C-alpha cells in the first residue's frame, strides 16, 4: 500500500508530538480528555482542530478489544461528534487517530485460502510472523472449537459446520487445518558441516547468516541430517510458526527410531489435528515466506490436486512454491480402509523436515470428551464407522522380500567427480560414504559386486494387497519400510514410530518384519 492519503498512511499512532524540525509532520494523533461510554455520540480530545467533518477516526487505536471507526459529524472546540454512537467504552488517554488502514473485501466465491502479508518490508517482517491467512468457507458455514463446540473467529484448526460442497463429491461438515509452510526462520536453523572446509568453526555459520532481517540466534544445533551439504547452515522452518526440531528431540533421546514418538517425547508443538474415523478433513496449504520451494506430504490419505475437479490427480504430496496455496480435501479420515491411529504429515524438503516442519493427524475410532463429533449433514453418518481390513479378502496378494543394507561409497552420478567446489572452499558432495539402500533379497549378491544400484522399484496392480518382508542386514542402523501413499494400518505398518501408535515399527540389525 503506497501513498499518504488518510486511509493508507500507517505511521506510529503513539507519536503525539514532533521533537525535530526535519522530516514529515507529526502524525495526526491525539488522546481522549474524558472517558466515553458505549452509546455516546461524541468524545473530547486534546487536539480536535487537526480533523475535519466526514473524516473517519479510529477511536482506541491501542485498545485491542475496543477500537472502532467512526465518521465525524461535527467538531466544536475539543468535542468531536459522530454520525453513529460508540459500540465500546473508552477510558481517558485512549488514542484517537487517522493513521490506520482499513481494507474491505468481498468473498464473492468459494476461493478457499487467501494469503495476506506486509509487502513493504516483507524481508524484515515475514520471518517474525508478518503474514496471515484468510479462509473463505462454503456459504452459510459456522466455525467451531473442536474441543468445546463453541464458535471461533480465528486459529489454524477449526471444525466447519456446513451442508454445502467443499470438494468434488463432498458435501458435509469437516475438520480443518491451515498448514502454513515457511522458510527463513532463524530460530530453527541448523549448522551444516558436510562440504565445508575441515575445522571451520561454527562461528563462521553464525556470521554468514546475520543480516538485519535474519537475526541468527546465539546457539545453533548441528543438523541431524549430516549428509546435507552446500552451505554453512540451513535457513530455518516450521509449520504455522511452530516447530518440533528433530535435533532437539535427539538431544533428549539419541534413539533416532523414537524421534516422532509422542510416547517418548510428547506430542509435537506444531498444531495437532484430530478427527474421528470417516470425518472429512480439509488442509488449507499455503507457502508463506520467500526463499525456497517445498513439498507437503500426508501419510495414509489422498486428496485431489484440484478439489472440485473429479478427474484431477489424486495425491498424498503437493509441491508448493512461494505464495502458492492449495485447498486439499481428504474425504475420509483413516484413509480408504478406515484405519485409526496417528499419521505423520511433514515438509518433504529434508532441511525443513529436520528443522521441525512436521506434525500429526490423529484419527480416533471411539468418541472422546474433548473432541466434538461433526454434524451428520448430507453425509448421513450419525455414528463412527468401523475399521475395515487393510486388504479386502478377495484382493490378490503380492509379496516382496526386501533387504536393507549398507552401501558405502555410493556415487550419485558415476560420470561426475566426487565433489564440486562452489565458493570459498565449500563443495557439493556427490558421494555418500555412509549410504544405505533397499534391494530385493535375490539381488543382494548382484549389488555386492560392481553393479551400480538404482532406487528400488517394485510394481503392483490396482486392487493388489502388498506384503513386504523386510530384513535388516545393516551393521548398526535400525531399519523400516514406508509406502505412505497407500492404505495401511498406521499402528503397525507406517514404518515409523509416530505419535501414540503402540509397538515397535523399526527393526534392529539381524531382525525382520512384515
């Protein structure tokens, strides 16, 4: 917003006098000389002469719960009369000003997620949270706290009560989470050492990142993903300006197989969305910052890439660029086979994931006192449906024997050098001395020779039931296997120990699991 017309100028409303001769004139602010009550049609201020009839004033600029805008009807001395009475009480000293911006928007269609932000000093204000989201819901909707059922006006998680469409073939109330992915948040950056000059002190990373808009914290943790390389540090991330950094969890418990376990660490600090089996869940995905493209991935569930297009691609992961947004409708919590449990969702960019950009979708099969059921609406569901077998009884079964093994010295590109220098003695590493791979059991001998393996690819037909028998032949690391875009039971086949899911889903060297 540019210009200095009264409804566009935004200068400090607390500035009541000018102490220097240079620069712009003092902002047109004043304070109330006498208190005013709800219903009054006039106020007394210290400096009324600077205003004129028909100007709109913001009364109570620093009164968060009681500020309001009123149009001037007349001015007599220090008394300003308004066209309409006040809606709130105002104490002596309440600030009155014309230094405000008021935007009027008309939600003329179901446009879903809308991004708004500071565009004047974005590089400075965005990393501090200078942005937000407006969600346009289906006509006639009401918004409720999932725990109490009370009406709410804001927040990343809400229950939306409606009988109108929200996606192709979906006409009913739904759970909703606004997923704001972002970069450039210095408080969650990690130190990167791979590809940097040996012995480079951590202070170099601190100094390399400090700018006016990116104030590095004094203490930075090492990246939990040591293979990351090509820079001195990551750029920081999270979800909805909340984060659950993996490095911090490993500092509490170094067992990497437990990093997503709520049983071990408690629930992550990122927003937790809960639903009952069969509920519709809508994720309003928005990229809110300014440097890196990302992907957002949801395990065990799928959505249409364009929610009203029945022939759109069905996905469980969405690539998203700066300021892009998607409205992703999951028709049934628990997936197509209605499986209860905790499902992980996460930023698929490795550095963002490790910085804390992940969370949990908790799908419950029994009612709990602190989660209100959704209205049945047109869905006709008046009770929680029962889980189905993961595989239908008549489904053909395809089995694969897969081995997890060490593959030291893997080259990402046999035709390229082991490393490429970028600048200042930093390099991008194209060889991984600690690589680990999946391979079919019958091909282990082949891979142990001179054969250069490619990522494991196995095939199945629509409707097949897939069984993977995993064996861990690594020397030290635990192993697991995830196929998170398919239907599975998250309590035994997610491939990671997530949330409150019971049992152990990883295997130690020498162990096997189906």
